[in-house]
C-alpha cells in the first residue's frame, strides 16, 4: 500500500518507491563507508567543497554577475533549487539528501555568461564535437575536479551520477544512437552502466521540476527588479496575474518589493502543492514499488498537472519576450559571447599563453584535444574572471 501525504506535510514513513541509500550501487572507486554520513550526504559534501561549486557564485543566471548584488547567480539559483527539491522530497517521502545533492550539482557544468556562453562555446567547438553543459557537469565530477589522491573527480555514487545526466529525462531516447550524444557523455567509460535509456529515479525527477519552479519564479523577481517589466505587465497572465491581484487586494498599501516577494512566495507554494497532488495521482495510477520501477516507466512519475503546465507555458513565453530577449540582456549576451569567442581563438592559436596546468598538455596536443582543453578552461571561468582576463589580453591599457 502506498503512503499518502499527511496533513503536516510529511510522510509518516519512506515511500516504497524512494531511493534507499542502504542499497546504493556504490562508487566507481571503492572507499570505506563513512561512520557519520550516508553515501548521498557524503556526495553532497563533496560537491559543496568542490572548486566548481564555489565558482558558481560569479556565474550568470540571467544577469552577468557584476550587474548587481541582488540578482540570482548560478550559486543562489542552485541553493533555491536545493531548498525546493528538499522540501518536495520530504513531502513525498523520498531521500532528501539525494535530491539536495543533485540540485546543488545540476549546474556545475555551466560556463560563464549563462546560456549565451554555452551557445558560444558550442559554436567554437563545432569542429571538435561541440559543448553541452550537462555533459560538462559529468566531466567535472568524474574527471576535472582533482582533489583526492586515489582518483580524479569526486567519485560520486551511481545514484547521483545517474540523476545528474538525466536532468532532462532519458539521455538516449527511442531512435537515437549513442554517437549522437555530446562528447562529454560518450567519453565517460561507464556511461552505459547508468541506464541512459530510462528516466532518472524519483529524486532526480523532483530536482528537474524544482529547477523549473525556481527559475520561473525568481526570474519574475529579477525581471521586475531590473526594470525589464512591471507588475502591471503580468496581470493578464494566468495564475501569476491572479496571485498579484490577490496580494494587492489583501495589502493595498504594500510597497513594491514586499508585494513581489509575497506574490512569488505564494506562486512557489502553488507550484509545489500542484506537484505533490499530481504526483500522488500518478502514484495511485502506476503503483511503483521501487525506484527501479520509477526509472522503467514510460513517462515521469513526478510532474505538474496539465493545467499548471499550461499556465507555466504562458509565463515562460512572457519571460522569453520581455526578459530573455530584452535589449539590455541581449547586450550582455553579446558581450559575453564575444569575450569567449576571442579567448577561445587566442588560446587555440597561442596555447603557450595558457596557464601551466593547461599549457603543458595543450601545446603538444593535436587540434581536437587542444580544443577540449581550452574549452574546459573557459567553461570553468567565472564571469568576472573571463572579463578581466579578456581585458588583460586584448586591451593595450592593461600594459601601461
């Protein structure tokens, strides 16, 4: 019999389809078990202590990091996703630590300057098998982070790796061949062991929705704060407009910042309530008995109702036109892309200008290998570091 959500917002016990840390499939490199932490708690701690995680504090979410102290960065976004994911996992009786771990790590592979940076690196790498931020996350946690004496990467559990690569669903969908996957995935020798044709486990699916909830709602806050659109501009949107009007009605003299905060708070709550209700409906329909059953389903177990999906689609269309395509944001995108393009070409033409940790390999490597080295270097940069480095290499003023 499946557990139901109780009135306190918690399960009385773990859901039968939750991932059990006691049954983890382990790590690539065997390590003694921790006496104080579950395997997933240990994964979380390794991610938090990684260099890639710290660099998220100065990587673009929508606004370049130096544009303002109060706009979201990749780090604050990841923390918000983790908070939502942990709350939802607790309510559904899933493993909170695994959900939090994947939420904290899901954006590690993003380059500077947000999706514009990813688009530019993919363009730079078009002759060298491209760039994909999810694949870069896998490279970071299995190879590029070098902190431990016995292995490269963070040696995360099977469950964490599996959830990270399936952040957007099955990695290999019906009719798709292995050769079409981004190079960062194909280069991982144990990729097929991660059951890439199936959905992620329940905690991974929670994180995917938590990511949507976080950016849909914090982009409302950031967009209004940046002056890209106003509250009145959103009043015709389904759900969003209703919530803003209701808060205005209850608090007619509330200042704008509190009005936005209260409205966004309620919207996040609405998304979470819908998610848990819809997921319970699917649980009753499909009756999964294990996390493996969840992975083997032909559709996600964790999801939003059709009504909220439609309301979310309208919000995304609004944000796309009024925020992501705003000329101020486009100018920042253009600057970021130009910086990465010029840095990439410089390091490809003159690998001796790379730092020693990259230069010693890149100067002797064939072109394809050199391109990946340069790409790894650029992808790991923060916005501010890329801007400063570009200025130092391309501005004559830096030589005076």
